[in-house]
C-alpha cells in the first residue's frame, strides 16, 4: 500500500447523508474478478442524474470526497472501498462512518476523516472552488481560507496509513519471525514443507497454463 | 516443563504460534491453503497490485468447483466444451491464469483429480493431521475429520495467507461433542450430525471449536467423520476436529501428497501425540446417545430445524422462544408446510446426492444400496454428483453408476452442483428437494427452492418413493 501522509487537492463538495455501500457500488458490479476498474461503477445511480457532482469537470479526479452522516452504511462489501480507491479517492470527510466501511477504507489506503457537522458544512462551501488538505502529520484539515479543523484517528491505524502498512505489509515486516518458525517446522515436521512428489496425478505446476 | 493436560485444539494451536501479541492475538502459521475460483480472484489481484508474490506456493493447491457446470467437460473427440455463463467462464479462467502466474499448483476441470475442494484435499493427502488448513469457503471445517485445524476465511485473508503464510487470530473456546452408544439400523453419520445440529442449535457453537469424541465417532470411517466435521459451521463453530487415530493413518497412507517412508513414520509418531490428554477440559460439553438417533431430516430453513423421519411438521407455538416461534412460522410459509403433517407424507420433485457433506464413495454406496433394483418415482428429478473425479472413477469401477442410471438417476461430473445456486444445477421456485448437502437456507438451491437435508440413503429413498421416506422401511423390505 502507498503511504499516505497527506491528501491535498480538489474535493467533491457533496455532503449527502446515509450513503450506503449499494449507492457507492451497486450489487451487479460484485460479479467482477478484480478490485480495480470498479471506479466505473462507483455512484452509478447518482451519476445517472444530470448535474451530479461526480461528472462536474471542476472536480474530475478529486482525491477527497466530502459526505454526510453515516457514510458507507449497509452491506459489508469491500467493493465499496475498492471502487473509491479506483476512482482516485484517498480521503473521505464526513461527520460519521459505518464501522465496517471505515475498516475497509483503512485496509485500502483511504483516510476516513470524522469532523463535526459544522466543519463539514463549511468545507462543502469552500471546496466548491478551493482545494482542501488532509494532513496526517498534524491531524488537520485545512483550506486556503485559513480554516483549520483537527481530527482523530486510532494511533495504530494512523501509523499503518502513514507508513503504507496494510495488514499484509505489517505481517510481512515480521518476515524474520516467520522464517525462523519455518526453519523449526522443517526440522520437526519436515513433511509440512516438502510435499511428496505427485508425478502420477494431474497437477499443473509453476509456469504451466 | 510440566504442563497441564491439553486438548487436541490447544496442541495444534500451540504448535503454530509464530508470535503472540500483547492483546493475546497470535500470528498463526498456515500449513495448507486450498483455493477455488470464487473467493480468490481479488486476492491474487491484490498481490499483483502490491507487487507481492506467494510466499510458499507449494503449500497451496487450487481447484475449480463452485461455478463449474456438472455436464461433460470435453466432447467425444476430447475437445474442451465452452461454459455457457460468461461470468462463470471468466472466474474459472481467472483461476487458471492466476495460479500459473503465481506458481500455485492447479488441478484443471478436465483432470480426474478435479472435484470439490473439501473432497480433493483429503483424498490426495494434501490435508494432514495436526496441520492448520484454510480455504476461502466456510465448509473448510470438513478437513477437521483428519485432525487438521481447518476453517474458512474471507478474500482479504486469502490474500494475507498467500502473501505471508500466516493469519492473525485469537484463540477459540472448545466444545466437546461426545456421541456414545451404538448407531441403530439405517442411521448414518449425516443423521448423527443432524441430531447434533438439533441439539446445539445454529448459533450454539459460536466462538468455539468442536471436538467430536466418543465410541460412535471412533467407530466411524474418515468419510463419516468428514460428514460430521463439514457441518460444524452450521452449528456456528468455525472448525470441528476429530483426533487422528489408526483409522486416519490407514486412510492417508499411500495418498499421493501424504508423507512417505521415513517422513511418514515421523509424522505418525507426532500425530499420535495430538489426541486430547486425559483430564483436559473443554469450555462446554454436549453428550448424545446414539441409540436415541433415528434417520433424521430438516423441516425448516435452518440446519437446526431437525426432526426424525417418523416425526411431524412442528407447530410454531411449540417453541418457547418467541423469536424462534416467528422464525418457524416464516420457515413453514417458505417451505409450504402445514404443522402436524407427517414428514413421510411430503412429496418431493428433486433429489440431490452430492456436495462436500455427502459425495464420497461411501455416500454413493449407501445411496446405491437403496436405489438398486428400484426406479426413481414419476415426477422426480434425481441427480448424483460425485465429489471428485476420483470418487466418480471408483464408483464406476464398482458399478454404482449403472445402478443409478438404470434406476433413472442422472450421473454427473464432479462439482458443487445443486448445493448452491451458482452453476446451472438449480431447484426451481416452489419445488421441493431432498438434498444431501449442508444448508437449507432460503434460496440456497435456487430462488424459492425448498430444501430438506437428509443422508444419502434417505435421499435415495425419497427418489424412489417420490416423498420423504423412512429408509429403514425400504431396507427392511429387501432383507
Ligand atoms: S459443495 Fe456446497 S458447501 Fe461444499 S464447498 Fe461446494 S458450495 Fe460449499
């Protein structure tokens, strides 16, 4: 995962409340075999409406989304975070998030920023024509108009984001311990690491298609 | 170091701790990983995007099963037949490409070894006692029959295991399920696990790992133990274990991926040490007397909705818990059943013999014994789907296919088939199926489908009588 220390740029000045994961990515997109490319299906029903914020050229490719209360409620699909990441969103600012969505957001390098409703209202106004900056170092959201809102994040998750450590990355950092364990297994339970030959059966090994 | 008596679960857990964190969660090493086409594409995709490789490709084995149609895969000339549903075809193709790209062993749909992951793992000796084994599928608990700590995981965890060969886990509680006594005439392992579900309830095992013990379990074949372990998840437990014993070793010896020679002897010595110590304690204990278990089946839409075949559709008011009462009413509406109806008076239109619960050779033998010399009743569609190509081949060598086909059953290619409505084998809305699978959930076998979970012999009895029937009557008639 790419480290995120700050996210800066245009923001979709949306502010809509109770956006469930079905709005973020409709169910018919779940049959996909990849997590990339879901950006095309993101907010499909919203984008079907004329004048929507996502098709406004002023905000094209914005890395920040400003939304209302209870963002990401509904089904637990990780596809919602995959879709946002795929459309280039790296931070979502809202007064509250569903637990499952914020967990999925972290796993996919998206910062869920919780700010009070007044701050979110103010940012929706400013973001119409000004950039917004979310900074994980100072834990602030700032604008060129000297707005400065502080937010909080679970320290462990903040560290994961700033060092680009997803759960897999974190475990990979324990490579020495894992390798040591594997060494002990090779000694005491050698049949685990070296499976018997199976020339007699039809298994396609490395490199064969 | 003098240690207190330990259970089988604790011993396997302890042997796999890479690192213990302050909050008690442990980084657990995963010895074996099974992969199929549905829950793996995004995991491989994640590795690709992050530029990661599979840490130990040789500990992973991939095989397609869920989406695969159970119709012939090649034509008479040996040419591959296309798969009609483009999305299924795409997922199957992705598995083939991903395993090739990441160097993971892959069994193709056209190979004799192909089958349902939970049938393939044990029969190839990929599954071994005392291992930790995972798969992106909840019925991974099946492998616990061989004494493997086996459980289902989600797509993010599949990726985690591929990349690190570990998982961060917290230890579960343990529940001993002890079945003593002797099984009655016509009573199979499936009836035992249905009786257990009726007793423990669909959420009774939440947070626990089951260990099946007692003389009935000890007397069961590995196939029978797999039927028990398979449905542990239906009781809310993520895994179910049976301690490895002589039956286990005899089953595994000589399997292609099992250890051989000196490694085999060393392995057996370790496996013997895994059984729960006398004096080890469990967080909960449930005891059943096998003598009380009759051939059983489900009447509702939860695996805990179990009655003996001699029973009747229950009255919702007979349940003390108001939530259960309401659920029972909803189930009966969905199932199209009236309280008080004798289960044996309920007609079926479909019979499915297959799934990772009951598609192994013994299951097919039990069903064939009932089907032999009889005919599938008019208006019933009955299919037999062997769990793997090897099971199919074995059954054909024993002539079971001819028994089924001449009785009017369909004899199909291996796969998950009618267990879940993800491939072309489905039960139409409003129609009723006697099924040897493990889930009778709303819509599981197709939108509006009505499922009764039964043993293979009971399924065959339903096929030849056209209704839910007591297999003992048919077996008696032939004696
Ligand atoms: S047979 Fe059914 S329960 Fe078993 S793996 Fe396939 S779909 Fe899952």
